[in-house]
């Protein structure tokens, strides 16, 4: 039996490193670094929006979004539903008071697709029941209220992939093209990640689609939550995912 620490990669930084070795994937991964005073200054200088995320964390907890004020006099800082205006000279203090002694990442913000004023991203589910990775399906997640994350435990709700893109103004042909690209990049990511972490057999890849219809990998999850697939148009998909998860679990301990 394979212990959980062998198949579940808890560190977001290790997951990031597990992908960027593939040249074809790099153009789909936002610039990402470990948080330090040096990287914070560099990212704020270079990008108008950045995210600060815990290296060890899940469910979208403790994520911070920093957006440059349009008047150039400071930043708008968002944490869950809390919003505050922060002058330039106080940004570092606010960020590192939030991080405390914990390890964090900093990542360039992608201009996400919005529905009704709320950001939406997508979970592509891939499983490896035997030798090859299998794409199970994709579902969207829409943030609620003023939240910056789409996770279920922060009030996010499931939305079907094609429905979300139709509502965003995509044509049927454009939807097919985005889905094909997401599948291509997802399989490439799974194979690359699996070559670094051979015991990983389950992946939930969180994708963003930007305002130019470009596909981005926000992060990968090695112990993915799949409850949102209960809402997929294929009513049997959730049961198939659950069945394969149980099959994989016969050789992988959950502790």
C-alpha cells in the first residue's frame, strides 16, 4: 500500500515545480514565485494584480488579492469578503502581517472570465485507474458575493462548462476550441506531473480562461474535491469518478 504522503503533494510550490519543467506548459502557467520582500516588490512593480497564496493550504483559505489602484496611489487588498485600500508604503506590512511566519506564494493575477460580475474558473478532473490518464470531465465554479475565490466552502457554486461560456458570449465553435485546448493542456500537465510524482493518480487541474480566451493553469490538486461533478450534465459522471476513486484507493492509503 502507498502512503498518502507518497501520492498527495501538499505543497503548492512543489506542485508548481512539477509542471514548469515542460516547456510547452510554461506559456499556460502564470509567473509564480515564493513570497519574499524582494519578489513582492518585483511583482507589484511588474503586474497590476497579484495573488498571495499559502504554500500549505486548501479550500481557498488565506488567499489575498492585491490590485493596483487606478489612480496609482496604492492598492486595493481583498481577503475573502474584506476589502481595504492600502497606501504603497504600507503594502509590505499588510502582506507580511497576513503571512506571519507561514510560507506563501505570489502569482501574477489573470483577468478571469466573469459571470454577472463574479469570477469563474474551471476544474478539469483527470484520473489514472491503470497505465494512462483519463479525462473525466470539466465543471465551472463561480464565486459568490464579493469573494475572490470560487471554492465551495466560500460559497462558490457549480456551473456547467458550456453553459458558462455561452453566457459569457462564446459561440459554439469557440467553446469547442477552448475545451479542446483545455483537454490538450490538461493531459500534457498530467503526464508531466506524473513523471515527477509517479504515485499520483488523481488530479484536479484548476483552469482560468482570461478575457482574451486564453487558457491558464492556476494550480493542480493531487487530492481533488469532486462534489461539483454531481451537477454535470452527464448524470452518471459523478458515479464513474467515485468508482474509479475507490479503485485507486485500494492501493493508496488515505493517511
